[in-house]
C-alpha cells in the first residue's frame, strides 16, 4: 500500500519560496511512489487546505515553513518540521529524513526544549514501576482508610452532656465490639499497603517471582522491632527494597539453571534466595539509616505544619505547581510519589488524625487543571482559538474531567512558554487552596468530579473541593486567554464580515 504524505509550506513573504517548496515536495514524493497533498500558506491565504480525513490517513506530516504553523491539528501524527529551503534544495532527501526522524506530535513522553512532557509508557522507567505499585496499593488505602474512619467515629466516649471525655471502644456493647474489630481491620490494611506496593513495583520489574521477596523485605524495613528503631523506613524504604529485589530477581532469572530444577526455580528457588538476601540487606545495611532518616523527615514536616500556619499552603502550592509543569513527566510524577509517600507513611505511623494529607491532596487538586484550563479558555476566548484547537480542547476536556493531566500535552507542545506558565500558576492555585481549606483526599478522581467519585473530606461537603479545583482551572484559562493574540483565521473572518457590512451600508445609502 502506498504511503501517504501531507505537507504544509510557507515563507515569510508568502510568495516564491512557499510555492517552490510545495512543487519540489510534490515532484519528489510522486517520484518516490508516495501519495502526496501539499497545503500552501502564501500571501493569498491557505490553498489546497488539508482536511481532517487527509491528516488522518497520512503516514507522515511534513511542515516546510519559515513562519509558525499551528501544529495542533496534527496531534497524534508523525510530524517533521523544517524550513522551506531544504524542501527546495533536495526534497527527496528531506522526505527520507522526515520518515526516519519524525516524531508523534503531542504524545506522552515528547520533549519541549529540555522538558519531557508526559510519561512515555513505551519506555519503562523508574516512575512506570512506581506508579504500577501505587495503582495496586490505592484500593487498599481507600478501603482501610474508610473502615478506620467509620470505626473511629464510635471511639469517642461522651458523658451525659455530650462532651467527649476519652477515646476508646466500649466492647461491652455489640456496636462497640464490632467497631473495635473494624478499627483493627483498618490498622491491618495500613500495615499491608506498603508491602503490597513494594510487591507490585518488584513485579513490574521482574514479574511474579519478585512479589514475595519484595513484600517480605518491605514489611521488615517498616518493622521497628526488627530494625530496633523507633520507626520504620516507610514508603521510601519500600521503594528501595522493591528495586533491589526486582533487579536481583531479574538477574537470578538469567542464570542457566539445570533443566531438572527449572520447574521449581520461579516458585521456590528464586523467591527463597531473594528473600534471604533482602533480609540480610535490610537488617545490616539499609534498614536503620532509612528508618532514622524517614522518622526525622516526617517529624520535621509535622512540626512545620504545626508551627507555621502558611506552611501547608506553601507546600500545597509547590506540589500543585509541580503537577502542572510537565504533565505526567518526571517533575509531575515526583510530586505524585512524594504526596503518596507522605500520606501513606504518616497514616500508618500516626493514624487518621495525625496523617499529613497536604501534599497528596494538593497534587490531586491540581491534576486536572491544565487540560480543563485550556478547554475553558477556548470557551471564554473563542476568537483566540482556531477550529482545530477547539476540537483538540474537547479531547482535553474528556481527559481532564477524569483526572488525566496529559490531555493538555498537544497545547504545550504547540505553545510551550505560555502554556507551561499558565498551567503552573493555575495548578499552584488549586493545590494551595485545597491545602488552605483543609481538604483531605483519600482516593478517587483528581478533578471536580472527584468530590462525587471517591472520598474527600472537606469543610463544606462536595462544594469546597469543586471551588478549589475550579479556581485553578479558571486561573489557567484566564492566563492563557489574556496572553494570547487573536487567531489569523478569526481576524480574517471578522474583516470579511466588516467589509460585507460596510458594502451593505454603501448599497443601502446608494439606493
């Protein structure tokens, strides 16, 4: 089947080079056996305009232009951008180079300058493994947290006047007995969630044989009695254990075991060897230093929040800004992992009342701001966006409303400086407000819908979360809109309408 090329050519003057480049590309593509359609953006305007069907069917999009061409309509297609001169001088070589070097525009993992935007799922990396473990842990966090919260409501003993006098369960009553057991179930969930996380991080690295050793190692690194410390190694300790076990098991799997032993290698030998080794590593090498370091860090964060009223707001704003910076890239994922670590570790150590929800809640409040912000901007500032951009914004809305921040990537790739600045500020607003109002995100969707889908403790049920997130979305939308110029497409339409109105006025006056 013939490969299809679509191209766009343009030059500063919009006269000679625009059409020379188009002709050169057309001739070279036909000579090489490709189907081709070239859109020219000359002084007269766009001619031979590429349709949505043309772009959809294309194997390659080639832009040979000396002026900025909005690439948003090419989202999801392999795109190669160059100047007009290479197309004029040697279009055949340019086409070959374009097929070799073109990259999908607006995909996860694409780079804007030196910034990686989005998480490239085709490339398995540190954050891929971490997020895999978190995805398995979150249901346990929510289940254990909700059960503990419900049980905790019955633990406050009141006197005849309704005043709380002590905390504890009256096990002499049926309800008190049941709630004491539910409280115990919640505690068990918190003990198991970090080993579960470590097991599936290791599983992401080296498959099933790594699960058991990683879970055991993560439990040990969080057992103060085993380590002879005041606290465990927490989430960070579990990450270290998971990666050590994962790559250890990966190495053990490469050993050429005797054929006789092969049936029991994955279910007995590898788990036994890996568990024995990670136990020694935790006990004698990494356990104590990590536990001492984590204990100091969490106590420091707790003291900071208790001593300075503005600390939670600042931390929330910083975490939110990190989410909006690279939309699923390394900075974004660092904030997510940090927020999850603080939440799970302090929850396990101090319980519901002492848990630090600020970083985790802020990251979730900010996660949908970028895609929903650009969508709202296209609604408020209609004249400043092209038809293609409005279509792309609809897709961004669909992703943003379910808490997928990567929906804004095509817009960032097309207009990096304005979009990154707007996303960071709006996301910081959402994160800071969520922290300032005392929202507590247990789990669910990090968007306005999260107030209904999931569990978020907030001062005014349902309303507070929506207002915090929407304030960030509106901030991003306004920054995008006020810093953006009217599109050429809209300006031309307005001018034509103005000319028609004037012509009609002249004809009326003449009559």
